[in-house]
C-alpha cells in the first residue's frame, strides 16, 4: 500500500492563493508594459515628425529598456502607496500568521554572524545587544549564537578571540555563544555559511543570518522565528533593514532616502512578489533543512569574472529555494532591523564593484529551465541595476550624436505629420515637452508621494523632526542625488567594461568608518568622470546653448564629481546637518532600545582586556599579554612542536615579528607549544636575548597594569 502521508510543508495550505498571486502580477506588470509601450510609441512618433536619422533606431531600442526600468521602479512606489492607503489590515503580511501569539518557541534557532577582517569589538557589542534583547523576551533558551570568522588578518584574528571571550564573560554566554574561524576561506561568505550548515545546522530549525554591521531587535527576531515554526512552507523570511549611524553627508543621504522613500518601494515589491521573494544576504531567517538540501551553490562554467564561484550568492539561494517549492517572503512590517552603509561615495563604489560582478554572473542563470517567473524578475532587476548605467550612458551618447549630426549638417529638419499631431493637434515642441514631463514625473513621483505622505501623517512627520526638516531633507537629498548620479553612472559603466574585459575582483573587507575622502584620492578616483565632463561640456556648448542647458544636470555631476565626493564624505558637514535635524531619521532622533544597548556595550569595553588597546596589535598581544595568550592557546588544536617550528619561534623572539612573513607568523599562531614558549621567554629571559619589540610591549603591559585602580575588596 502506498504511503500517502504528506510532508509538513505540503500539509498546510499556502498563505496566499496562487490565483491571487497571478492576478496581482498580471495587474502590476501589465501596467508597467502598457505605460512603457505608450511612452516608446510617443517617442517614436516624435522622431518621425523630426524625420528619422540612423541614430534614432538604437536610441529607441535603448529608450525602451531604460524607460521600462524607470516605469518598473516608479510603479513599485505607486503600488506601494496604494497598498499603504488600503491600510495595514488589508495588506498582505506573512507575520499576520502569528499575530498575538506569545507562546514560547518550540524549536531551536541559530543566530549567525559571518565576519571578515571586521572590528570585532563593535561586532560583539552589536551581538550583545541582540542577545540581551532576545533575553528580554524570555525566549533566550531557544537560541544559540555563532561568530563565523573568515578573517585573514592575523592581528584581527587574535582580537576576535579576545572580544568573543570578553563577550561570553560579560553575558555568561559560554556554551551559548560560539566562535569559529576557518583556516581557509574557501568560497568566501557562501562557503562560510555553508560550512556552518554542514557542521552544526542539523541541530536547528532555522538560522538568522546577519552581517557584521547588522543589528536586530530581539522581539522581532522572536516574531520571525515564530512565523517560521508556524508555517512549514516558509523557506526564507527576509526583512528590509534600515540604515543607521550615518555620520558623513553621504551616509546621511542614503539612510534618509531609504527611510523616507524605502517603505513605498518595499510595499510595492511585496504587492507582486508575495511568496516568490528574494534573499538579500542578511537580516533574514532561513529554514535549515531546505537550505542545506538545495542551496549548495555550483561553480559557473568558465573562469572569472563571469564564471567560477558565484559572488552574489543570496539571490541564487533564494532562487533555488523558490524553484523547489519553498516560499520566500518579505516581512515588510518588521521594524527592528538595521544595518550600516559605506561612509563615502568611493567606498560605496568599491563595494559596488564586487556586487556588479556577482550580479552580472546571474546572466548564466536567468534563462535556466524551470525557474519561476518571480525568480527571473529578481535576477533581471539585479543585473539591470548595473547594466542600466552603460545603457543610460549609451543613450546620452546617442542623443549627443543626433544633436551633433543636426548641427554639423546645417540643414533644417523636414516636418512630418505624426499621429500625435493628427489626434491631439499638438506641435512637435509640445509633444517633446509632454515626453519630458512624463519622464521627470516617473523620476520624482516616488519622492513626491513619500514627502506628501510624510507631511500629512503626523507620526511620520514628527519622527523626521517636523515638516521643515522633512521637506528640507528631501530637497537636499534630491539635489545631491542628481549631482551624484552621473558620477555613479560612469563608474558603473567602467565596472561593466572591466568585467567584460576579464578583470575579476578580489574579496576585501569593507571600510565602515572613515574621516573622509582626501582631495588627491577624489581626483584620482573620479578622473574619468571629470575629464569626460569637461570634454562633453565643450561639445555641448559647440552644438548649441540650448542643448548644453538640457545636459546641465549630467555635465555638472561629471565636472564636479571630485568636489561633490569630498564634500559628501565629510563627517563635520554631516554633524552640521544633524544639528539642524536635516537628513535626520526616526532612529537617529529616537534611537530604539537595541541601538542604545549596543552603544552602551561598545563604550563599556574593558580596555585592559582589549587586544587592540594602547596601540598593541593582536599578534604581539597574543605573545605578551597573559590573558590574550591564554585565550588564544585555549582555542588551538593540540599539536607538537618540531625542531623547525622551535627555530622559527626563536627567530621571532630575536628578530621581532615584523621580520617574519605572514605565513611564518601564521604557522606560529597555530602552534600552542610555540605560543606558550614565546610567552614565557618574553617575560623570563634577559632583555638582551630578545628583540626590543617584545621588551617594549612587556613594559607597556606593566605600566598599564600599574595604572589600573585597585578594586575595593569591600
């Protein structure tokens, strides 16, 4: 007799019916297609009235793609605004499944933080805040926490170990908070998570994946895991993180824009994707079993940059999950989810270079068989996030070519009667103005809708510092974004060209803090934009002052790319804006409790136990500091010291750590007997027998201990 027992996933009905999903997607994408077709026909008719030139054909082709992307983005905001007007109760929310449920969690869940050359003191401060926040809900027993290190910097490795130990001491978290560092960081972040899933994943129902700069409220984490337990069809539950802690003008612009305009786009995205969502790599809960079974990423055919290991793994993991029948939802109503952003435009573009290569790799996958529609759309949007820039650049070049061709020919255009003239009785100039107004409406409508909503919603208006601060911030963000956009367009175009020419990208740690971009660095980094802007300005003025005026927003952004980059990188200007509440966000004006806990934890670090304090680096501290040495040695696997390793340790003592290569220092750091021998030597041997780097470190440690106040035994 056949076994007809259903799996837990198939035993429950889908949260949202398939017929409803199809209807919503038909309405959304049907609207996008209809509006785009009308705009393309309108432009084609305009070109017909002007008499067609050779450049008009590729111009229309590029416009079709660019305008389609513009309509797609704008309609996310329009549908999001419509969803907001309907009210929270009528919106589709996967979290509604467990609304009002306060029962304890039944299963076990993991919180994982992959790190790579990060400031581990701040990482652990954020983890402490998350830990305490979950503890306050009464559900701490259902969670374990993992710091998954791929750090290659030897000093930072030691500091990570000390920071983790201090964290566990502060929280009593030994046996609940774990630290693991891989000897080889194969397959980067995806490999780091994959190694955890294979090694420990079987003990947990799900894992909350965080970035090193992520922060989440404990109550929201419990709410998400409760949804995961209640709905066995759910594979991934993604949250929309808010940007926080922006100090430079650039990061303040980003976090203000995301906080004010972002909810519209998020609600619009949820309107059509529903159970076919995507995964953004962090601040998401993932069900362990299907992730382990289906999300082992294959290597793409060929060599990098298009082949090899998949860099942007998150989209692909969600695609594999959805393709296997699991649901991926966006929990748009989860408020307590945060991350930080690169502090400058230069840092932002350096990160974008890696993301660009990863997203372009998805061209291998977008036409793969048996992928659901929503997956293909997400892959397409990710690809076009970077291909859109060279297309925009090409469109501007073609437009300049058309204008130059007309200028150099000295011929007046022959007027033809188009359909618009016949049906609406309008001139070519009026038709051109209508098209321009339409395009600018698509560009600015999301901002206008968000600002209007903020002005007329008291809670939003007050959370942004009042109506004056909100409107001033929106105006400033719009102006500066217009200046930044051409520079980013050229940078993305150069990224795409470098990838097409076969230049792969490395894996570097992210710069999360800086004092700003220097003038020299800015002019070197933005030299292509500046030179192009000057040349283009000369050509535009030669064509006609009118054409140059139309091109002014583009030309200004290119010519002044370096000064704008420097100005937006400065924290002092960011602080000046903050003092007037301009570009302020609700999280800045009224920080949530989890942010306050993280700040308190970061400021309360015991510098006597911090391996980065007093200019001591990790490797030196691991040899000299008894506490750091003990922590490091206790985490090493047992190994015997060979004559060769003993000789290497003696050389390190006599010549100093700077005379050894990274591989030699790494070899010593992995040998517990060598670390113990060197520790005893720097404290017990005469100073003449060891290098001054060690003797100075010992004296520094002694002075620090002598300066510490003696605790009152009472």
